[in-house]
């Protein structure tokens, strides 16, 4: 049976749904992968971030190609470069994101969801952590003797919601100098906020070109597969409260 559309207006790049009545379609599954010495983690994160930053100044990456794809773009969480795009017979693409430090701009990203599933690898360097949020509890993979650490998890009230709306936000911390994977089902809420200067994401979107047809979009645009659960970006305090020390 075909999956129903999620968006009200397929081409809207800032569509907002009512957070009070929203129900996640699934739960995010998180897998800690590895922790590195600080120098190793810094080198890896800077190498990925460097690709994204070079793309920002590239006349080729910042212009539409023959398929109408602009590889270098800006999202709420950071600068993005589509390192691999879909093509006939292969519906997936891959993004790299160089995170903003929320303390630099005094804003946090909004809770949101996508019209297709996502696979995300979060990577941090020294003195940097990523706070991941969802309206549903995270399922954390732990294989004794293999999984290198257990990430910190906690819950708080979702900030900046109307007085009559009370939603619990579930949080998970990606600690400094670590790789953590997250599988995000279609239609499942999440948000990322980096605290510190060294954070990147390597993200695979296995349904990206399918989403164009399923949602009946008029063309391929990276942001048009996103649905937000808040009208505006909240201040940095909304994702800094109750955080551990990123330098630990």
C-alpha cells in the first residue's frame, strides 16, 4: 500500500505542523560507534568540515547543476554539502553538515521531521558535544563488550510551546571526540544542536528522490522534505540547560 503524504504543501521549505497533536511514526535508534583521542577526533572532524566550507566558496557547488541540484546549502543547524546525489536507478543521497555552535548565534534548531527515513553519523571533536532531541524516547544499542560507551540520556519539557501544550523532550548527548550513529524512521521527530566548535554530521537519505514523487513536489530541493514543529528558532538557552560540561 502506498505511504500517505506527510506535507500539506509539498514545496514549502518552512512548513510547520502542530506540535500539540503530533505523534511520532517511530523511535530513533542510536548506536555509539567509537571514541577517539582528542587529536585524532579533531583531525577527522576538521577534514569533513573542510569539505563543507570549501563547497561554500565553489562556483560549481553553489549553482544548480544539469539536474537542478545545488550541492552547497545552509540549514538551521549548519552549512551543508551534498557530497553524493541521487541518479537514475539509485534513489539515495548523502550530506555532510558542519554544525554551528549554538552559543555563537544564540539560537537552537527546531524540532522537525522528514518525509523519508534518515541515517546519521554524528561526529564530535574536543570540547564539543551534540544534544539530540526527540519527542519519543531513544532506543540505544548496547552490545556488551563491543559498544564503547553509553551516552547520557535525560528528559525535560519541550521549550517555547504554547501554554496549553505540554510535551516532554527526550535528549541524548553525543560526548566529545566520539562517533554516534542514529537511524531516524520516516515521520519521526528529532533535532540536533552542537555546543562547541567541532561537530559534523555524515547523513545518508535512502529515499530522497522517492520523496519527491511521494510528496508530489514540483522539483528536487533539499529542504522541501523537512517539516518543522515550531514556528521560530528558540534561543540558545533552550538547548543549553542541564547540559554536561563539553570539556569532560
